[in-house]
C-alpha cells in the first residue's frame, strides 16, 4: 500500500521511523515538492536548497536528487485549496 503524501513536519518525521521503501521515498519527494509549492517557492529555489552543501549527501547525489525533484515538480500539481461550503 502506498502511504499518503506527507503534508506536515510531523508526517515527514513519522516517515523517518519506518523502514525505507521505494513508495516512501516517492511520497516523501512528492511531499517536499508540495510543501515548496505551498510556500510559494519556485522549482529553482527548491533545487537550490537541494544542491546546497550540507555534508550529508555527496555533490553527485545532490545533483541527481535535484533532477528527481524537477521531474516530481512536473508531475505533482499544487494542492488545490479546500473549498468552503456554506
């Protein structure tokens, strides 16, 4: 079963306590893209964050992840605002 896309810091944190899987990695990437979109970030700004030196990932891995984020950006539409009925 594919987990839902995380949308809050708590949901991202909960994923850290589960064993890694391709599905969890995919929904985490989609969640990062959605959070960036919701915050008004551009793809370039999000990629700059991914490419920033952090000591955790090697430059080649950060570059690969940045490309993956770009693909996910194209495939992940921004979350539609909830409509109010009343």
